[in-house]
C-alpha cells in the first residue's frame, strides 16, 4: 500500500472517530424523531450525566438483535472467545474500533443493551443504518 493511501486511511479513521464518538452522556438510542441529534435511522439523545448510563433501545429493536444473538451464540450474551465475543459474536477489533471498550469494557462482560448499541453503531457507520442482519432464523437472511 502506498504511503499516501496509508495517510488517507489514517486521517479518515481519525476524522470518523472525532465525528462519531459520542461525548459523555450521548449514548441513548431511540428511533423517534423527537430527540436532539438525528442520523439516518437512529437518534442520539443528550443525557445530563457524567458517566455512561445503560443505553435505552426500543424493545422492537432489541427483539430483532436478540434473534441475531440466538443464532450467533445461543443467546449467551457473555460468550468469551479468542476472536469473537459477546452475544452477537462481535469481532474484538470492531468492539474496540467503534468505542465498545472505551464505553463499556470488554464485550463479553457488557450488557445486551451495550452490545446492541455498539452493533447499531457498527452498522450505521458502515452505511447499514437500521439494518439488523438475521431476522428469519439461523441460516436465512445473511
């Protein structure tokens, strides 16, 4: 890879981290348009606490992600693996890259809501906002 490409990737990554890293108190996710900051299909509402509270995610969204966890780990939200961990089988490097480690610690020790929050972030920042991978049972919909 050429040096200019490496520099571009580094700068782009840093820019995305600055743009999409929430400030303390900005981790509540809801699908209603009445909150403060809106993205394509998710919204981030401002919370006035100094620490990160448990993310609040709409029940209908949680249920969709619970189907993914059922297929990935048999709904064991605290699975710990050498590469993939947590109920959604999150790649550990993605967990760190999208703020999971900084916000919630290890993925295998994070709550289901915290893991879903990071999964939603990963999807949204990769152009798949609102997309939940498997809605029709294991082996269908991938």
